[in-house]
C-alpha cells in the first residue's frame, strides 16, 4: 500500500480518527522535511493523534511536566539538554560491559530452559529491561511493579482500565524510588538528575515513564524481529557470521529494513506551509510513515531486500530532527550485545517453527513478534 502511495502521491490526504482531514507523508525526503521543520509542532495541545489508543480517541491535553516528547522548544530544549549527556556514544559505551554481561546471563537462561525456547521472553525482553534499569537506576528485582505497563501501552487490544491500573502502579513505584534516591544517591541517571536539583518529583517520574515506555518495547522488538529476519534470510545470517566486525553495519540495515515504529509519528503545522506542491494549512496534522520512508527506492536501492552489507546511513528508524530518539545509542549497544551473544553462543541457531507459525503483532504502535521459538 505504501509503495503505490509513495509513487503516486507521497503527500496524501488522510482522515484521522477524530474526523480531522490531515495528511500522510511516505517518501524519505518528505518525512525528513516534516520532522526537521520547526514550523511543525509535536504538541498534543494542538495535534490530532493518527490512530486510536486501546479503542479510544486520544484527546488534546495540556503539557505534562517532564513528558518532553510532546513539547516544542523552549520547553523541549530545557528537558532534552538535561538528558543529552546521559545518552551520548561515550556515556552509553560505559554500559557496554554490563549489557554484555546481561546478554551472557540470558544465554544461560535459554540453555537452562532448553530448546526450543522463546527468544522474546527468555532473551530479548529481559536483556533490554535489565539494561534500562541499569541506566535509570530502577531495581530490576522489583520489575513486577512496572514491567507490564509499557507492554500494555503498546498493545492495542489491552483494556483501558487494565492499562490505567498498571500505569498508576508503575508511577507510584517510580515516585517511591525517587524518594529513596533523594535519601541515598547511586551511580545512575535518576540520582544524577536529582542531584542537579532542577526537576520536581513529578517531572522526574514522568521522565522515567517516557524513557522506559519509549525504550523497552521498541528495542526489544527490534532485537526479536531482527533475529527473525536473519533466520528468515539464511544468506544474510551467513554473511554476519562470516564477518562479526560488520555487525554494526548489519544492525543499521536491520533497523532500516524492519522499522518497528509504525504509525504514531506526526507533526502539526503552526502556520501555512508549502510542501510537495500542496499547502498544508495551519492546524493540519501530518503523519509521517517511518517504515515507508525507509523503503523508499529514491533513497535506498532495492529497499525491499535485506542486505546486511548495505550502507543504511540516513535511515529514519529513530526519527529525525529535534525529537530524534534520545536513546538510540543505548539501543545500538543493546542490539549489538544481544545479536553478538546469540551468534557466538548458538552457531546452529534456527527457527523452531515455520515462518507462518511465528505470531506477528501488526496492530500496535510497535511492530513485533509475540514470541519467537528457536532451537540450536
């Protein structure tokens, strides 16, 4: 569908769930233009959400302290500046040894379970959650208090009341952890933010919610679906095994090829804007399709093919512009540690089901596999 739309009309009209007549952009060029243009806002005060959430319309609402993903400068700038240093390549590389240790421990868990094992529940989910807990300063041993909320957030079939209860439980727990760290700081992001003294408890709690909810399901899914893609393309898996040094290049191609962030990226025009020969009126919301942009043949040759040797620079799997994913460097550390551990530990890694038997999650905001049975 997106291929023909991109070819015929890369900026097309789109009716939103609340009845708003907006737009959808599907070409790589237009997606980057919209995401990089300060005349487009990401505020939920004025925007129109492109999909329903758990069967309900997402209403406009005022800014939530600390939830900077839906803020424009200067508010967005203030929060992002406080966090940018925590997610640089240099800072996230300091977590590399810990993330690799987590990966090794989850490999042992898989061996203890025996083949066939579900790679999602036994490897990908715990690896990513443990890494996020390490960074943020959340006790992984108490994950039952918060781990279900992000999953329900991204599940279109979850019940609103179920998510609300899980969210409230998680938020209360985060507030409790913040209180602990005010009394005794540790070497983690939360402790450092508390020490700087610029944020309230409400802001700190919402930042934890944002970072956890944005970084858990997305990276776990990228890892799981990335493994699925490699196991489905034996020649590409063989290429990665033959040259482990090229794993970083392969990861960028996997991010481009699968693009787990599906259809919740949008911006709203703050003024009339000429775009691709059309006038996007002030107040019009434009949804940008990251998967369609990453499959644009004008940017990537034979984009429908997985090519782990491809230079995938310029992909928009992490977005673009001022809201480009803050945690992308951590995600790369997690993906590299996870894939490297699996390839080294299991030379015979293979699917323990047919391709058609692997359950895909297509309806949620994050493309994922529900489970991935593997043998070795």
